[in-house]
């Protein structure tokens, strides 16, 4: 039932052709990450690097690189989890499928971690500088752990029941950290560890943390699961792993998985922060250096034969895309029980997850009305934006399931067509103009600060979306190169943006004033002004990445024929989004040509990756 440790998983994947060894020497500085990203893009196998320059520990990459491989890793427990989810969604399942229900009690038993006196993790100790020093992008501020599992407990109510296990970025070197004595811990707002840290600061005491690396693969997935309040991630790791998780607690320390590969123990200083970063992140840009908590390192444990799992993030899709898809498979059926009235939610990975959220809900208010308009959808939109990590969404497009019961929320072009055919820009835009956004998103008005917009559409089709550019389309001076990104979506190349952060751009206001109500451009529901319209319109992924990572709704949404009535903003013509790069945006990630050439060589004839990349 499941893998007890990472080594068992590696042996099984290798024996079934799902993992290959790379025995030639590789550098953890840029090269390993570049190889992993390239193999992920090719849908290739997991990679075990056995000869890492200057390091005695092997590195494991691309473990969760395909959805098929991720399902295979957890093949023994998926039916049990499906049974538990089905019971939560519909208890009548017990009557309809009693055999499925019988699996649930056995799975529930695995939720309880068990205490043990000894564990493989206690076999050896080392120092931070002896760990793999992974650096994924050239301007990263140092080496990072990219698959950490950070464990903490409530200082006021200690114990596993109040614990949190989260995947929070850990910087091992560089910056102002004292080598081997201090490491950086970057966690975003709305994360569980933040509650524990606030309690510790209030008490004026250090917060103990353990940072797990490796161990049973179920631990890694558990660390990124959006679990309900009161369910510890360690419990879910046991459920997904198919066995009670053995935990060992050395004297005076927090518990740690007995089968982990590495554990760093330490405390967060309540009075000290240091700049953490920069770091090439999952939006496709660098997150810059900002003050974050510092962990004072006590010990670094590792087991015999320890393996260092890692990933490399960047512009999506990347390996963390598979995490999202797998989590959706596990938790998607639970969404209506958490958010009644919501049928489905999709955080669009190609847009960086938080910038763009799609949802399908019910619109049952005033069912006897001749003209249905978004009403219940607005209630549901507020509920979505009040739910955990969904609260970091920047653009929320929500439509009524009754208008098209067959609409697939994961078919993004069809979803956008449906919304843009029905939306009324005078009525259906709802802003939160000064609020929190993703820590890693630099499009807003400040660090962790920005805006949101809910686009709610329901009712009959209002317009036909043009599928070609009219010959009489006019553009103001300085704007050029119109391209279609999809039906009703026009990309236009604009001049370099020089507006101040958080302010409207006079150039964009002039663009909108250039057009009258009957101008042909208003046939397009959405016009997006970008730096390179050909690139932005070339693929769907380019369109959503450029449009939604490079705009802040409150300052970057404009409209032709716009007006404000009783503090509600809308427009009679096209909605216009300024998605040009601004001076306050973080720089995009750029690959290193000479490193990419070395990766190419691995894929050439005779290379270990020949036929894979």
C-alpha cells in the first residue's frame, strides 16, 4: 500500500521505465533545472542525477512531471480517496455502492500518524553547505529548496492536530544569511504557517519549524493540498500514502517523518527578517528581494542513501501544473460542498494560477424574470474570493451554468466565448480597488497590494464575436499591428508604457477617446494593448499569460465610452486592458543560451536524453 519512502518509489519507477538515471556530471547551478524543465516540456520520465558536481547526494527531478506518472505513484490509494470524497459529497453513495463505502474506513485509519522511537532520518547529520545547492535561474539570489515541506505547530495549542505542513520557499545560501547558521523562509499571505508565526510573535518567542525534504511522495503532495480547516496535512499524507505515517520526535524537537530523506530543524527568530530572493517564480518572472523571516538552523539530519527531490519553476506550464491538475482530480467534486451554488472552479495555470480564475455557478434569483441578469452570481463571486487561496485571484470570470449545462470550464476558448457573448460591460464589472493580491504578482499598486475584478455574465447571447479583423479598423497614432487572439479578442501593439505605478495612463485614455460609439472596433468585446501583439496572439497560453500577469484591474482596465454612475464603472463599447510591461513589473525569466546548448547535447544522438527531448 503506497511507498514507505522515496527510495522505494525511485526503484519502482526505474524498474517500470518511468525513471532514467543521468550519470554524467551535471551542475546544480542552472544546468539541472534547465534539464528538468526541458524533459518536463517533452512529457519525459523522472530523472535521477547521480553525479552532481561538488555534492555527494543524488538529485531527483520531474517526479510528478506527468499526470499519468503521478496517478501511477498513488495508484493504490486513489480509489479509497474517491470513496471518501463521494461519501462527503453524497452520503447516499453508501446505499448505492456499498463496496466503495467499505474502503473508506480502512483509508480513514491511515489518517492517524503513529509515533515511533527510532527512524531512518536520525542516522546522519550534515550542514547546509553540503546539501545540493540548486539555482534555477541566473539572477536567483542563491540556492533554494524547491520542494520543501515546512512543518510547524500552534504555540498556543501544540501537537499534530494543530500542525501545518506547507510548501514555502527556503533559501539556503546567498544574501545576508550567515552560512550554515541561517536560511530564509518565504511564505505568502493567507498561508497556515502565518497563524502560528503570529502567535509566536505575540508570545515573544521563537517559532520552532522542521523542514522536510523527500520522504514518502504523499508528503510532498500533502504540503500543497488545500485541505479543510482542522485536517492536518500529515493526516492526508497518510491517507494518500496508504499507511499511517511514522513520526519520530527527538528530545526537545518537533516531530519529523521517520522515513524522510532530509530534515532541517530550527527556529524562526521573532525579531529578525532579512532580504530573501530574487527567485525565478511560477508567474514567469522573478520575485524580487523582500524582507522575510529567518530560520536559525539547529541540525540537518539525513538518512542513509538520501535522495534530494527538486523541481524548477518558471513561466507555466511547469511541473507544478501537474500538481494543480492532480489536486483538482482529488478535490474537484468537493467544491459544491465548500461553496454551495458553485459547480466548478478553474485556476488557469497558463496565466500563473492566481491572476485568472474561471467559475461556473447557479443563477436562480428571480427565476420568473423575462431578462435574467447576474445576481446570485455576484453572491457566489464574493464567496469564491473569500475562500483560502482563491482569495488571491485577480480576475474572476463567472458565468451561469443554466445558460449552457454542457460548458466545460477547462475548455478556456469556449468559456471565454460564452462569457464575452453575454457580458454587458456597463453592468457586469465589479471591482475591489484596494486589496491583497498574490505576493509574487508585481502588477499591483504595491507589495501584496492590488485590485480585483469580477466579470459576471448570464442570460441570453448579446453579441456575435468577430473572427476576423475588419478592413476599416482604425488605430490611433502610436498603435499598430492588430491581431486576433480569439473570437472577439483583439490584440493591439502600443507604445512603451511610461505611467506611474497605480495610476491610469493618459495614452490609454486617449486611445479610448479616439473611438465613437459606432466605430468598428466596438465589435470586439475585448481589446488588449500589449508590447508585442504578434507574440501575445500567437497561442492561447501567450494570450492569457501576457494579459492577466501584466495588468492590475483598477489601474489597467479602460473602456470605450466609459462612465461612472453611482460609483459603478462601466463602458458602452469595447473593454480595453493595458497589458504592456510597466516600470514596476518584475523582469521576465530568460534562459541561458550556453546552458541550453549543453541540454541540447544531451538530446543529440548518443546523448542520455536522445529521443526524449
